[in-house]
């Protein structure tokens, strides 16, 4: 018998860097295909899925600012990078028969639809996977904040962060391999201990809207369905 889903309407945030696979930059089609299978499996089980993909595999605005360039232009380029990632993920989903739409906070009408909350809600109710592109549509934000914003607007039951690591640690585990891994934390603990798995704006938005955050590794096959059925390895951040 199939286990029931713990969270039905979810916002899945995918690390842009995860899409690189073993490449130093850009998109590895094999990774996109694998992730699309994971999302398709979740949809088959009855999940309503909104996705936000980061842009770190292509461009980050801070990289421009660090070299003395214009941060706002850099952020515009970063947001456009998320549109590219979103287009490729939506294509992969459609190839597997999953209806998927890209809705962008940055209007690029000849390429995809512009985000409106009402439009997105209707599509999600119809069972379409929505890939929210362009972050918040504003510079000086991140796609984690964009994802938390969409999770609140779409009244999602949970914010799932599929990333490079399998949970929240006492320190960045890529820097300190001996860091302690947590299975459960409160929003306040994440903020007060400055655990930089995502930015404070995103955590505060989730906290203020009582949306639990689940951090898990997108590299573990089957991890998305496992999380939805409360199995596997993840950290739960909640009230
Ligand atoms: N306390 C911590 N616990 C877990 N991970 C942490 C922690 N502090 C820093 N990190 C790092 O945060 C990263 C998660 O961010 P991620 O790679 O998903 O970036 P992103 O900004 O969300 O996406 P993108 O790759 O598109 O920029 C992990 O890879 C991990 O190395
Ligand atoms: O709301 C937003 C979201 C993103 N950006 C820019 O895009 C890049 C890529 O996003 P990541 O979250 O780092 O993956 C980000 O560095 C910003 O430059 C933005 O301006 N506004």
C-alpha cells in the first residue's frame, strides 16, 4: 500500500549548482532528467508541486559586484539565469508527460508566462507543475527568498530545499566535515545560530507563515518521495 503524503502542496527549491552535475558550469542534461523523474514520481503520488530553481550554476549577481561591476545588472543577469534553468526543467517534465509551466517574475512574454498568484493557483489545482522563474523579480534577493515568498503566496504545506547537502549542520559541512547534523530545529535556532543553509529573509518568511522547511540532498535517488512520506534523511525546521 502507498504511504500517505505528509505534505500535499509543496514548494521545491532546487540548488542551481546541483544542475551542473560534475561539470564546472551550466546544465548537465542527465541531472535535469533525473530530477524530473523525482518530481514526476511525487506528482503520481498526488503532490501539487511548485518549483524554484537557483541560478548559481550559471550566474550570481555578487560575482559582478565583487569585481567592481554594477550589482543590479549582475542580479538581473542572475534572475535571467534562473529563467534558463526553469525552461530546461519544464521541458524535461513535459517530455515525461507531466504538464509543466514556467511562470516568471521577470516578464519575458515571448518565452514564458508572467507570474500571477491567481494564475499559478489555478494551474496547481489543475495538477500542473509550476516552475517559478526569476526569483522575486527584484535585485538584492536570492532564489531562497523567492521560494519562501512563492510558498507563502501559494499556501504551500511545506518548503522543501533540495540541495547539495543532506540537512542542516552546526557549520557548513563542506568546510567542516566534522560538523554535527540536526534532524530537527526551530526557525529561531536556525536564525540565532546563524546556520547559513539559506538566507535569513527566507527563513523569517517561512516562520512568519508557519511553513515548515525541509532540507535534504537532491543527489540521493528517491529522496523527494522519501521526504514526502517522512522517510529518509533530512532536517525539519519548524515552529
Ligand atoms: N549550517 C549549514 N548546514 C548545511 N549547509 C550549509 C550550512 N552552512 C552553509 N551551508 C551550505 O549551504 C549550501 C546550500 O545552499 P545551495 O547550494 O542550495 O545554494 P543556493 O543558493 O540555494 O542555490 P544555488 O546553487 O543556485 O546558488 C550547501 O551546499 C552547504 O554547503
Ligand atoms: O529574487 C532574486 C533571486 C535571484 N537573484 C539573482 O539571481 C542569482 C541566482 O540566484 P541564487 O539564489 O543565488 O541561486 C542571485 O545570485 C542574484 O544575483 C535576484 O537578484 N533576485
